[in-house]
């Protein structure tokens, strides 16, 4: 069988488990319909290695579907609306451990990323197209290689920081690097809030920072001053309580 590339248009059309399985068939993976449970499809990656494609229910996230089966180390979890997709793989780490310990690697991407003409889209496609039947090593060696992802993150972060500095008003230009420091403080706070959201410490809602501002800020209001900044200091106040 001649292998074909998974494309951006393929991912844009992932609206069911079967759509996803069809894309991986292009990479030679073999469907195993009798092996999956409810809301699951299984594709075979190697003689004794499988990927379980899962459709999460409302309110569920990828971390609710950590693989535990020894021959099914990797799950690909689609959110309930098939907008975001997460690979999560069970690995054994031997660092400082005589018998090793189990940990889970994770990488996510969304359909929205494929509507932008960016290197981020190409990086994800490269990772997906490194997967092919008989090469389970691609899961461990390529899929979770973060070097390119980190590089792109810092490039986008620096571009955002530069743009925000240009938008700052109320701080005179002759105040040295005051604008840069102000923007860095805001970005640090936002990163912190995103981190605790990922840990499900914000009302156990993985989309809290996206959904809640519209609930509490009046139309035309300042989302940062009226929602994000108070949330940041309120969380710190609670953490500081004995």
C-alpha cells in the first residue's frame, strides 16, 4: 500500500471517530473495529501496538482517558464537539527509579490552528505524518518532540509582547522600559491563570478563562480589569490564607 499524507483539509473534516480513523488509514494503520468500546475506535500501529481514538463526553477532557492497557499505550481523544484533539501516551520513566514509574505525555491541537497560515500548522502535520504502520517509535521519538513547538511558542510570544507594548497608553515614552515591564507582568499573570486552569483549579472547568469573562463582564467592559486581574489577586489571596 502506498502511504499518503494527512492534510490540513483532512483534519478540518474530522467530525467523527471514523473520519479520524480514515486519515490514519492513509498512513497504513489498520482499523480494528471489534476492539473498541463505546465512543471508541481502535487502529493498529504495529504487531502489538494500538491507538485508541476516543470521543470525550460533555465536560470530559483528555486527562480523563489516560491509557492503562499495556498494548494500548496511546489514546487520541477528541473533544465532544470534535474541535480539539489530544494524543496522550503512557510511558515508563526510569529516571531515579529502580522499577520505573508511569507517566503520561500529552500533545494537543485544534481545527482552528489549521485555518491559519503558520508554521504551527506545518509542525503538527509533520508529526502526524511521521506515524505509519510498523513504526511505533514515531509516537515516542517524534510526536512528543517539543523542540520545534517551543521555538514557535517563543516566536509567537515575542510577537504578541511587541504588539502589546505598542498598544500601551498612559505610560510616558520617557519612562525607560516601563511599558515593557508592564506588559511582561500582564503576560506572566495570564500564563499563571492558564496554568492553574490546566490543573483544573478554576471551578474544575478546562475552558473557564474562555467562558467566564462573558458571564461576568458587561458588554463593552474591560475584560482584563474587570475579570482577569481580580481573579489573579483573588486566587493569590486564597492561597495565602493559613
